[in-house]
C-alpha cells in the first residue's frame, strides 16, 4: 500500500531541469506515469512505467 503520491512536472529540458530531490523521487518510484517520450528520458527509473496516451480517463 502506498502512503504518498508525488507529482513532478518535467520541462522540455528533461531530467536536467529537475532539482536532485525530484530526480531521485522519479528514479526510486514504484510507478511512474507519463508520456512515452517523457518515460524514455528516465532509463534509471526502477519502477513500472505506465505510458499515458490520449484518454486520461482510463488511468483513473
């Protein structure tokens, strides 16, 4: 069971635009949601990667 959800916005520069804590949260997350291009920017992410496509209501 999860006890926290973190929402991290990533700019067009990708991981280079993030502060160290935000980058660590993404790399250590159990699940990471994002667009396919965004998920590809984080190859060190240990968790499951869930690509978001056109219909966001499918995620909820």
